[in-house]
């Protein structure tokens, strides 16, 4: 028996396709929402992990800054102790400088020179005196500049004619300066050793008593 469809089949087919489109669009939206949600979770977790790493790095940096500050304080204390030690060593060495100064003056001042005074200010020593001639003064300058391990850089400040003694002899009155060196190296050790007080000699042992 032949069946004839009198309904508008084209309209029904169009409704069916529209329904299928809406279903596919809904599924696509749901899939897209799920994907966006999953991606958001991944990104959020990554941000949280990165923030935790950043907090850890900040904490470690704060610890390092504190350690660096402690090291800087220790270095400052060490430098201060070294400066004090150097000051003590300089003082110990300077205690014997006047002795070396007088010893060198005895060695380096030539005949024909009469020293009136010597004045020390820091490492600079000012010498005043009389000389029989200007040649004697030149010889003294050469000796102080070339022959002394404790004195250097002699400079003639003033020279003038003067009279000396009851016979009014004509002499040259001079003023010169010279630098007094601090001991370094082996000389510093020798000066420090010389500055130390001598140690007390050990008491003699009691004689053995025999019966």
C-alpha cells in the first residue's frame, strides 16, 4: 500500500537541522567552558607556585643580606683591630726612634759642625747649628740623604753668617730639616724586640742535699 506524506517535510527537516545545530553549539560551548576552566586552574596553580618560589627567594635574600651585614661588621672589626695593632707596633717602634736619631747624628754629622738643637715634630726633625763653612753643611746634607738608613730627605731651610766664641769667629748658622723613618721589615722587628722589657732570669735551682 502506498503511503503519501502530506506533512511539510522540508519544514520538518529544517527544524531537525536547527535542533542538531543548537545541540552541537551547546556541546561546543560546554567543551570550551571546560577547557577554559582547566586552563585557568593550570595557570592559577602555576601563579601560586611562582609566588611561593618568589617568597622563598625573598626569604633567602633577606637571610643573605643579614649574613652579608654580619660579614661587613666582622670585616670592620678586623680592620679596627689591625689598625690598633699597627698603632701599638708604631708606638713600640717610635720609642726607640730618638735613640736612633741621636746615634745617626753622631755618625753622619761631619767635623766642623756644631749642633745647637734638634726638634722633632712627627717624623720631621729640625736641626739648627753652626758650621765652619758652607762645604761642611753640604757634606752633612749628603750624609743624611745617602748614608743613613733612618734619615732621608734633608732640606736646608736657612743659612746665614754669624759669629761664635770669644774671638768672634765667622761661622755659618744653618737650619735644616730631615725626615726620620719608621722601622719596616726586619728593623721593625728589631725595634719591637728592643722595646720589650728584658725577661727575668730564671731562679737558680736549689742545691741538692746529700746525707
